C-alpha cells in the first residue's frame, strides 16, 4: 500500500495497485477509461465522478466505434 495525493483534488488516498496479494480498491470500478500516464491516482470521489462523466458522455455522444460495437451484438440475431 502506498499513500498518494489525488491528482485531481489533492486528497490523501491509499493506493494498492502495486500489491501482489490483493487488488487496489479502484479495481472495483469498471475499466472504461484508458490509464493516463500523465496523471497519477484519483481518490474515490474523483474517480467516481470521472467514470460517471465518461459514461454519460459516451451515451450522449457515442463514437462511431461505440455504435459499431453495439450493432455487432445484434448482427447475428435473426428476426
């Protein structure tokens, strides 16, 4: 476990990403965002808000890749 500061708000957090015995608390969130090598860990609140914003944005503004991925799920179904 490592004590870090949230790269967004500066709050202290405990990071367990480098542990070998158990996963960090942040691994309980969905993996929907690429890891940003320019940014360190986010606290629970900032990570939650960031993921929520990403989900809402992808629903409201789907990329062509997202639309194709959804369409492919239905391409093998017969009607």
